[in-house]
C-alpha cells in the first residue's frame, strides 16, 4: 500500500500483483484526524485483500463508514459511555456480517443474528444491535451500496423483562444507613434519596451541577432525548426533605466541588466508577445484616486482589469469574430502580403533576415502563 500527498488531499492506494491499483481512502490535506481514519481504513482493506476476503464495499466497510462519517453527528450522545456502547455493537455486527457483500444481505441473515445472540443469553441486546444495523442499512441505501433495507419489519426477540420492584422503605433504609458511613458510601445514599424525591434519571444525577439548585427548586436538563428534539427542563419544587438531602450532600466533603455528588477529588463520577462504588456500598449495607453477603464481599475482595497480582506479573487468571449473589438479594437495588418507584408513588397518590414528574413525551411510556404499582386502588362508581 502507498501514500500519496497531493495539493488538496492525501490518498492511500494499493497495488495488486497483476499491476492494477485502487485508491482505498482519501482525506483532505492538513486534517490529521481524517487522515488517520483514512489510513486505518486503507490498512484494513489491504489486510482483507491479502487474506482473500471481500474488501471493496464489504459489510464491514459499510459499518465502519457509518461509524466514522455518520455516527458523530447522527447520535446526540457522544459521551465516553455512549461511544463505548455503540463500539461494542459495531464489533458484534462486524464479527457476524463483516465478510459478506452488502448486496448479499437478506432478511434471514438478520434472524440468524437474532437467534445467535438470543442463544448466547442476550435476546434484548440483539434487538438493539439490529436496530443499529437497520439504521446503517438506511444510509447504505442512500449511498447506493444496497438497493433496499433487508432488515425492515423484522419480528424481534421477546423476553420476560428483568424488572426489579422496590419500595420506598428500602430507599429510606439505605439512605439512613449511608449518612453514618464514609464519604463515597454516604454520597450513594444521598443520591438514592435525591433520586426518589426528584424522579431524575441516574444520568442526570451523577453529573448534577450545583448551579441546578435554584430558588424555585432543583432544576436539570433532561438527559434522554432523540437527536434534534428540544431540551426538556425539569424543575422540582422544594420540599423540606429535598432541602435536607441537598444540604447534607453539600456538607462534610473532602474537597470543595461544583457538583452535588462528587468523587473524593471533587470531580463527577463516570458511569463505571459510580457502578463500582454503588456495588461496594450495597455490599457494606446488606452485609451489615446478612452474613452470607458479608462473606461474599470478602471473597470478592480476595478474588480481585489475586487478579491484580496476576496481572502485575503478566499471568492473568483465566476463567474463575465469580457469580455474584448480591444482585439477587431482596434488599439490593440500583439507582435506576429508584426512579420507577418514585413515579409509581406519584401515580398511587393520584397527584395531578405525576406526568410532569415523569417528564415523558407520552403518558403511555410512563405506564408501560415505570408504573410498578402492585395494587391499583380506585373508588366504586357509585
């Protein structure tokens, strides 16, 4: 493969053994990021040629073109976590479809993918991956790579939803326990009660900025919206308990911070960092009254320590993944489980602002996914 630097653009071209040559990628001269992407794509094509695979216009190339050219502007969420989720989906799609010619794609290939992922234990994840593949194929039709989208109108996988229903007293008990703990666990308990009182999403609470504390109440911009949709501002008017929680969250910190639920260094938690601290807090909380969970917590710490030592000497432990029982404990819950509990409480009280509290564009979404009431009470007709 060769690199040609022209007046306006940089080209990467490949010379075949029979003397033919083909330009694999180009980029504007001076655009380092675009040149880097073009070189990576060209190298990938060259390796595919040498491996005897379909190269020019393969499904893998089609997916990578969407990832590099379209995804940065198509998706509103360009955070590190959002990119990681989509990159995982790209890898799975390329692994399954990548070597195929785009024109050879048929609907039954999509069903094969859905069945394979379902057999691997991820039926709903397969649906999400196919939704991404359908979007990619829509652009492929526009590019002229395929004539029509073969994955429109497919019957997707069905599965019993993994729904955890918790009660208010569980959130309150964790909150009260956390107030007496070290800062990281205390922050988790305060965030849980803050989530119950406001109904905000976990993605809105982790990076919550102090500027959101206004005279009228607690304000945040909705974290979940589609590309092009207008921002939704949520305002929760003050109550005595909401004031108490926010005041406690601002006190007794190791360092000053602009965020309401910061790390020990004053920065907002990442998603993975938050999940790790939350699990540690849950182990400490449930282990305080359940000896089995306390033993599991100790075993987990020993297992992780052994893995760190093995990685340090470049001899990672293969297999031996612990099957955690804490997530099956009746007192365990995640921060994402608190919001449905809060919305269900508003619906059970027949509050007039229940739908504004949920802040969904459609009441149907509120009832379909967030109404966890086990008993629905109503007056007789007469």
